[in-house]
């Protein structure tokens, strides 16, 4: 079992920055990849960033150059640095961890609200 807790969301003006954290606990040795997702009201949940255990990262086009996903294995924490925020970034942000070694399943955090004002 893996537990994920997101934090760092809040209200920020357009052009500002936020850093989200996703703290993992439990069987973290099972995790092979972690991603960030977001869901705005009335919109589908979208995968915006991902990172593998090898450090390979991927981003959806809308956040490339603005968001950076990173991981600190010693702290069992994944981060999403969000810069140059836009009102359209407003959403609930979730982290997701892939257990690719033990149970072959995904785990979700509870989400953290990010609101970008204009």
C-alpha cells in the first residue's frame, strides 16, 4: 500500500509561482513512476507531468517550459514547480504513483486546489 498526500496549493496571481509537494508513505519501494494530474470544474482529469524512477520526465504541451516535476527519493516526495501561472491552470491537482514492482496498480492523493487569479 502507498499513501500520497499533496500540499502546496493556494491562491496566486497570474504570472506567479507555486510549488506542490506529494509526500509518499508505505511501500514506496514499489513505485516506478509518479505523475501529476489536474482537473478543473467541468473538465476531464488530465495528466500534465510524469517522472520515472530513472529520472525521465514528460509534460503535456500546455505546461512545457513552465512546470517542472522532480523527485527526492530520500524524502519520498515528488514536487511540481509551477511558474508563470495562468488562470487556465486553475484546477485541483493530484499526484499519482505507479506501483510497477509489487501490486501493479496506481495510487492517488487527495488533491490540492490551485487557483490563479487574473
